């Protein structure tokens, strides 16, 4: 199972279409199989990122703001999207693995409380 | 620590002041962390002030102007600035915005923070025709939720190289959608070539698709490139893929996998870079189960699947399409027809349109040509509509109207029996999809009688008429 996070520094990138860095975590249940790998994208493109997500066989995307058309596209491809997340990407991943991350979550780490 | 911004009015909180402003407003401290946002911005972003107090403003606004916070830091160091960009709202809409970013002077010389005002530019952008999706539809028309989903998927499909399978009943616009995907793709400047896999016999289809070399067979007097090579760099649209003969399906699968093939009679492989869009009105999965379509090809084509809804599932679109085609054909023919009568419209809205938009378009074209007044009446509709409506409709108007019983008054419409008979024949032939034997049976005539009447009304081509004359 693969989870993809759009990241900016240590945080979830504010926008899916503006992301230039992603992190892919492979897991088996609540445990990661290995250290998540980071990919630097050549440029900002929601379309190319969508392509990559489909080709990589990602099953869950964690991101900030995302346009409805892309959200629908992923839903249509049976990919779960947890969008509108604000906060540290490591915390977001932990919560996702624990099944506790919801769309629109503002994580404590975003306010420096993490 | 976030800076404190005392309200200039004792007893009145800063946020209450901000809420009075009819724009999204954010106040941030010198570290560009949220101090206050007003209700408008809360509604736009879907977060509350309590949730995001102390959060970097970039993450809250979800704008494309932040440049990792540089824009805001520059504003802190300099003069007020106005930037145009967009945000992604809580309901996942990209909204064009004008951001006015002004430093807030503190007691010292340094600014204590920023006030950011978001001005919604949607109306300006839309009225200027700059909407992001304005060209998505091209000539595809529809406002129903199901079609909106299709419109949203078209640009996404355009931006990948994967094969697309478009399914949908006949007349739902599969060709137009395929062309729209091509036009929006990076291959738009290259050819878009369409080939109907159901219209040609196997051997001809093979030579059309893959081409041949001189001498490959009798009559192959020169090399023929074939559709795959003609579509090099572009898109090959294979319509009626469900009707493609099985042996050719193997060859197509091989080309899709290897991106190369041997032309008929050729000894040298040809490499191609072609994107495939396939369409069919047939249930491909069932054909796979019946052994009529290769399963591996089905999965190879079905990377991206787009289903076009039939017109009966696009209720809100029917009226819209009727008006659209009425305007189009009235302009094209110079007709003075302006509208449908309530009765005619009701009959059309009750009709199931098994031929979907193509049938609707043809019906409107027929009406515009037949109607002699400014308003299309029920009597101007093709007669076959009444025949199909009759079993389900209870209203007497839905009964078939024998021309003998209810001929339109000649002085009003200028129509005589011959024109009505012609209309009846055309309507019946449309109903039987051109099958003259069935049409003759429906009309209660012998096939010869129908043939004679077709000739009388000029409904047969001169060549066909000549053959018949020689034969007869």
C-alpha cells in the first residue's frame, strides 16, 4: 500500500498543484515497510503529478488544497484523497497510518504545538 | 509568539472589525503567522481562527502567490503591494483573487505585521471569457451534473498519455469527446485520425490501419502508409472498436505494447508514437465473456474509461439542446422558425431518444425544414415519434395521427397530400433505419409500391433509379 504526501519543507504543501516535492511511503497496515522516499518534481503541474500518482499505484494522497476536478479524478480511480491538511508531514503520515487523519485537519504541529 | 494587535476601539475586538469587511481579510504577525482572520476568509478556507491562529499564512490561504512565503516577507520589508493570483477554497474551487498586502506599522519603525485583503475576481475573469474551463467543452453541450463530470474529466485525460476507452450509446457524442481530449492534449498540433472499425471488412481495415508496401497483394501498386503512420505524434481514434475482427485485435494489441508493427507485405518494422482513444457503444465486457473481444486488449484500452450518459439521463440538457439546435438550423437555413409550441415541446420532452443527441438533432433539423410558420407545432414533428409514444402515453395527442384524419389546413401551411405522404415515408424510413422492406410493411404497402412512391418524391438517387429502370 502506498501513501503519497505533497510536501513543502517539513509540512504538507498548501496546494496540490503548486507542489514541487512529494513523499511516498509504503506500508503494511500501520507499519511502514521502509523510510519514505522523497521525489523532487521538475516543475509544478497537477496533471503530471496526477499521472505519477496513477502510475505509482498510490492508494492514498495526503495534500493541502486540491481542485475538485483532480479530487474527482482520484475518487474515480479509487484513490483516497485526504485534502485540506495543515501541519507537519510526519505527523500527518502517522495519523494516516493510525486511521485518524480526516480531510481538513489542522494538526497541532501547524500551530507549533506538535 | 504571535504579536498582539490591540483593537483601536475599546471593547470592540479586532476580529469584529474585520468581520465587517466584505472581503476575506487576514492579519499576520512579523513571522507571517495568523493573528486574525475574518468570517469571510473562514468561509473561503474552511478553517476557523481558533484552529489556525499561529499557523503560517501560506498554509491557510492556499494561494499561488506565496512563493514559500517570500511575497509576504517582501511586503513586510517594503511598501504595500497588490498581486493577482488564486486560492483553492474549502469546496475545492480555484478562485481568482486580488491580494492587497499592506504592512501594519507598530510603535517602532518596523512593521508589526501585515494585513492581507482578498478581493474575489471571479466575476471579472468570467465576464472576460478567461474561465479556466471555457474551452473544455468545445462543441460539446450540456449542463447536467453527469455531463459536468465528463467536462471535468476531459482535461485530466488530455494530460496523460494513457489509452482512453469511451463508452456510451449511439449518438451520445463519443467522437466529439475524443476530439476534445486530443485538442486539449500536448498532441493537439499533430493529426487526429479517426477510423471506424465496424465499417470496413477485415482485410481492408488491416491495410487502412497498418498500411502496405508495393506488391503486397494484387492492386498494391505503391506503398500506403496506413492510419497509424499518418497519426504519427498525434491521436488515433478507433471508433466502434467492439466490432473489430478478432485477428486484427491481436495485431492492435501488439502495436499498443511494442509501438511498432510490420505493414502488410513489409519486411521492415515501422515505429510509431500514437496515442489511442477507442470508443464503442457495445458492452465490451460482455463481448469479452462471449469470446468476441480479447480480454487483454480490453484491459489495454481501458486504462482510462469515460462513460457518456444517454440523453434520457441528462434531463436538464434536453431542453437546452433543443433550443441550441433550433437556433443553429434556423440560422443555417435562413428559416423564420423561432420556437416550439408547448405541445410539441411536451411531446419531445416525453420522448426517450434512443438515438440520443444525434436523433434529437435530426428531429429538430427535420422540424425546421418542415415547419412553415414561426412556431413548430406537434403536427410538424416526425410521425414516427407518435408511433413510439403511443404505447406509453395516455394523452390523446400521443396517438398516431393518421394524415387522412388530421391534415394540416393547406391554406395555413401550404402543404398538400403529396408533401404529407413524403413526410410519412421519410418518418417511417427513419424509424426503420432505412430498411425499405420494414418501412413498406409498416405503411401497409408492397415493397414495389414504396419504391414507386420513393421515386415519385425524389427520394432515390439517380444512379439507383437508373439501375432499377434497367432492371425493370
